[in-house]
C-alpha cells in the first residue's frame, strides 16, 4: 500500500494504523515522490490526499490511472463529488477505523470498473 500525505503527523499515524490492521504500507509526502516510487505490481492500493503541494492528489490519480490498474482511495477533508473518478474510492477525513476498512474493501471492487 502506498500512502501519499503531506502532513507528517497524519502520514505517520496512518501508516501505524494500516500496519496495526495487518497491511504493509509505505508513505511519501508528495505526488512527485509517489510517482518516483510507484511501479506496477508493487502496491495493491494507493491512498492519496487531494490537497498536496505542487501536483494535487487528483492530478496524481489521473496520471496514475491512465497507465496503471491500481485502486486509488482519496483520503481528504473535501466533500465527495457527485461523479467519482473511475477507479477511485472516497474516504473523508476525519474517518473511523471502520470507515477505513470499508474504503479498503471497496477499493478492491473498483479495479477494472
């Protein structure tokens, strides 16, 4: 799992939570770093904040999904749009562990939709 989050505390806390839930996860603080780190088959899901500096999480997801089949979970304080981007799931901050688990389950269903 790849987590893209520019807030250092949120990045560290979310990584610990994902690991406590039994997931292998690594994190980066920018979309540019995520692009450099990503390669096919390395990650089963990408969690990304939308409000990133420079390249936004939305723009990163568009680039990623144009070339790769990996589910993307937008983890953001923003409201979910009326029409979701193909291959994505929305998880609104703040969220519960149960909501994170549901988003992870739903992300597996969006691959290939």
